[in-house]
C-alpha cells in the first residue's frame, strides 16, 4: 500500500483539452504519488486516454499545467516524455508490422556497435530477455504483423519495459490478453513496484483495479468526479461514479426459445504449415441453433480466431471437414460469399482489420450495405445518413455527428460502430471475436442486452472472449478449445471459471 505522506510525483492542475465541438477534458486536477499504482477509471469517452496522451507527450496543445517532480513540463513530443522518464503502453497497438519484434522495441533508439553499424544481435538478445520475462513465446526476429493481437500487445509492454523508466502509463494493457497472460502482467507489475516505479493504470475492469490499485481517480464526460483510496471504496461505488448511475446486473428475463439448427461443423481441421504442432484446429465439431449464443473459450493460440475465420471464408489456409448452413454444405472462398449467405464477423483486431481509419463514422457504418442505397447509379446520401443515425441511436455510439472522423471516437465507440455495420447486413449467424475488448462496463451491459435481443429475433451468435465472466454471463453453451482441439463443452448451468480453465489448459 502506498504511503500517502509521500510528495506527489505527478500533479495535474486545471488540465483542459478541447476539440471542435467537444471538450475531452475540463479543468481536471489531481496528484499521483511517487511509487504508487494510480488507476484512472471512466466510461469510453470520459477522457482517460486524452489525459495520459498529455502526460506522455502525444498531445502537446492543452490548457492548464502538468508537473513531474519539481518541474512543470511542456513536452514537444513523446521523445521529450521518454527523456523525462515516462513511457506508455497504448491501448491501440502502434507497431510497424513489417519490422521484427526486436526492431519495433528499439525503433528510433537502435543499439549500435563500435563502428556505427546496427547491433541486431544485441537488440534481439535484449528483446528475447524481455519477452521471456513476460513469458511470451515469440521469436524476437519474427515480424510483428504475423503475430496475433495478444502477442502484439505483449511486445508493446516489452517496449515500455525496455526504457527502464520511472513512470509507466498502462492504457488498457489487458484488453487483448487472456487470463493467463493477465497473470503474467500482474507479476511484471509487482517487479516494477519493487523498483519503486510509479504506474498510471487506465482500466474499466473493476476486478483488475481493485486487485492492484492504491488509489482510483474517476473521470466522467471529461470531468474529474473523485479520487478514492482503494480500501475505502467498492467496485459498485466506482462503477456508479463512472456512469452516474448504478449498473444493474444483466437480467435477460425469460429464457430464450431456441430454434432449428442453423450451423454445423463436422471434423474441421486447419493445417499449420511449418509448425511443429501441424494443426491450428484439429477435428473440431460444433452445432449452433437459431436464437442461441455459443461461447468459445480458450487461451491464446487455442484456435478461437482461426475457427471464426474458417466459418467466414477468411482463413489463409484451406481446411478439411464440413461446414453446413441450414443443412447444406458450404465452403466460402471469400468473406463476400459468407456475407451473402448471411454470416457476419466482428474481428478481434479493431484497428487493423475492422476500421477504415480515413473514413467517417457514417462511411464506416454503411460500407457493407451501400448497394442497398444505390438509386440511378448513385448512393442516396439521405438514406445513408438515416441508416447511420439509426445505428448510432440503437447502439448508443457517442459521436459529435455522422460525419465525424472514425478516429475521433473512443475505442469502445469504434467497436460499437463496427458491430452496427454488420447488423445492417441482417445476418443470420453473427460471429463475434472478443467484441467487448476495450469497452467499458456500462457499454458492455448494453452490448450483452443487444446480443440477447438479436437472439430473440432469431439470429444465432458464436462468441469468443478473453473474459470468462463474460462467457458465463451471456452464453447458452460454452465450447472450450485447447491447442486447436475441443476439450470440453458446458451448458450455462454446468459451467464455472475453474472448469473452463481446467479444460483450456488440458492437452489431449
């Protein structure tokens, strides 16, 4: 526990950040003590990421002041922040996909030998040590773009650790990590705290915050609500402060009536060329009925994403086995074929595979259904705007307007936009790959109710998630994968976190 008698290391004073049409932060003032783990909580759009971008030199034009130690800071960029002993682990990945893990970690500060040549071997060696410390089984020379989101997130964490700084900012660091990887991160955090490193921890996950935080600062709509000592508050109180209301337990009411089988997978195998394991997926069988939510659990590398990619025609390798839609065998060669057949996929990697970052909110929502809005060879602007507004209202997307840049939205609101895009296609089978990653507690409850509503309308959902409580909350059945094999299947009543984890770590 932090000694509150310590002098503040970081002091925010009347910090305000304005964008056209919106105030991201308004007169925010609070302190972070030296050596403490200070959590900052709030809904998406509350101003959390804006605050830490100011502290890390990403945002340089703002009102008010920030002090680190005895000095006021006026960073001209992230390099100034690094030189001041501040590093940040961003929620949105910022890796150069073509470069290796080692090259990404040392980008802009490469190690060099006696004659000025790059010390590639030295950088690989240091990187491998950092990855081993994180228990991340990735080769330091492997291109970042070939890695799954969870491994990319661990590289971002390793990059921050390599700076050996006095202040580490973690912006939703567990958003792409599985349960076992989160435990690894906790062990790293303990090591940092033993070195008296100050940690500013951004999260909406109450279990994480109440496990590791010393104090908690709550933001809402860009305003400071309160700073609380963790032992003196509760998750319920913090959640109430975050959203301005109590988040009630998700109650889906009467049990849903399941319809006929809509999807069946028989003996599906997906090869893994060049890998010792040979198969990403091996002899997978499953069935899915109309109105049902089938949860897919598993650790990183278990094959959850690969399974959904096979069903959506997005797998790089050809699979063997059969996929049947309404009793008819299908084998999609391209996602467009799956879309026409009534299957939709919300990907786990929002930034790389979900968003069109140069487009507006409206364009991101309507891009899959533009052909329905064409009249006389032209897209009906009014119809497109109406579809976008209906989606924004239905999902509660926080935006200044339909023509706002998609990059101006918080991560959770970007995710809602992608889900809304696919709902416009009126899918019969909706594949959701970790859809609430980076989504706050209030928005999660809204998405859970939306899933329930969609199922009551006859849609069938396959849901993967890194959070076991999420699967236990919304799933009718849960299928567990371990190293590409189905190791267990549970009904909603028969599933527990312990049973799922035991099956997820079982090798058959």
